[in-house]
């Protein structure tokens, strides 16, 4: 993720002053690879260096809270990877500590132009009252027992893996597009591969299914899996309104599907056809693909604009990170208890 963050920072005309790795050697290698001016031996050394305005935290999940708190205590702005923390208490401390500093979380799928178009259609009433929501986030990168990563380890990644890592994006996107909040959940979770190459007795989940009700009265279902063959990063949402359905597929981000009783259509990522907030995020001419890195670049650019005093619409802040941690905890509790949980 540091690679993606560094590209976005550079695109926003930032000066990349320093980096810290898990060891001095790893830090030096990262500085060389990413074109960063200097590798520091520790976070304390980096925070004491002159000229640093904002720090991006891209370490394993369990380190997010202490490192982001240290950044805020040093008077710096912070961009912290999600999940913001591995517990609600830590996430609440981060929100409280952020104060007047800009503290953002990369829920970057909000920055696809056609996500903003979907949001605008719901907000203006074109979809009608939201009745149902469906969503899935499917990947296959942990499909076999030979696939392994620090994220499967509770001590590094936290109690939840699949939902905290990608389900949080799914819920954030649904709430962002609909302007409604998930109020109650029931869930099932499974660990299908409990013995991986470097991690025996895996306890974090491979897949989660969720039934939900929203505060506005809609009902829906979610499916999250990191064992879905052929699905590389398929984040898909369908909002069913009384007038039309709206579908966004992150693997096909150039079109938005609008379903109607009498005919359906595809809306292209063409700034001349989109709502102003969607058109703002269009960076290439229609027909020239725009994707994930562009969305990430827009998120970082808006974070930096906020540091400069602007108030970009839809910028995900630490409060949104806390919201995601609360939803994740409710889903895990619902799955463990077999009962509905309020959020």
C-alpha cells in the first residue's frame, strides 16, 4: 500500500521526505524503490524531522492506532490505512485525538466518478425511495492453503480479516451512495482454510455473509469472500429504489447500470453526462479508462486540499474509520452469537 500511497502523494505534488520500514534495511530499500528522499530508523526520528506536514500510515492493522496516535501527538496530519484500528476503543481514541488536524482513511472507492453519480441520483430522488441493497466484495488471493499473508494472523491483523479488510469498503460504499446507515445485522462467517503455509490454526474468517436492515427501512444482503475463484477485486453494489436500480461494479468502473421497469441503460463515465461532483473526478476523456489509482489519487488530493483549508465533499475521515470498526464488530458479534446486532 505504501507504493499506491506514494504514487498518489506524488500526483498531488507532495515532496516525499521520508519513510520508515520494519527494519533499517527495509526502510532503505523502500526509499530507493519509491523514490523517497530518506529512510529513517524509527517513527520518532521521522516525526522529529523538519518539513513534514502529513504522515501516511500503511503498516499492518495492529500498528495503526499507536502509530497514528504518535503522528497526531507530534502535531502532524495523518492518512491512516483501514481498518483504522482493531478495536472500537482504539478507534474512538484516534477520533478524539485528531482534534483540528486532518485525519483521513482511504475509503477510496468513493472517488470513482460513477460512484458519485450513483450517490447524486439517490440524493436527488431519481431512484425513488431505497427499498433494497445488495453488495459483494469478492477476491481469490487467499484461495489455497499455500496462499498466506500477515493479515490471517489475529495478532497482526485483528479479530476480523475478510470483513475488516474488504467488507468495511463494501458497507462504506453502500452507506455513502444511499445516504442511509446500516442499523441491524445478522451474519455467518467461515474459516475454510485453518492451516496455511506459515500460519497454522488460522482463526480469522475467509468469508462472511450478512443480512441487514437500514435506519431508513431498506433491507439487504452482503457477501464478502477472499476465496472466490476468478474474482480479483470485485466490489459490486446494487441499490434498488422505487423508481430505478443503480449498479456499480468496481472491476467495470467505466459504466453505471440503471435498471428501469421500461428499459435499462448504461451511463458512461463522461463528464458531460454526469452530476457536477462526479464530473469533478473525471481525469481522462470518456472512453479512456480511469481506475483504482486515479480514485486513490483523488482521495489523497482531497486530503491535502483539506489540510490547506478546503472542505472537499465526501472526504472519509477518522469518524468514518470508527464507523467501519463499529460495523465490523457488530458483524463479528452477530456471527458468533447467531443473533441480530444493533449498530
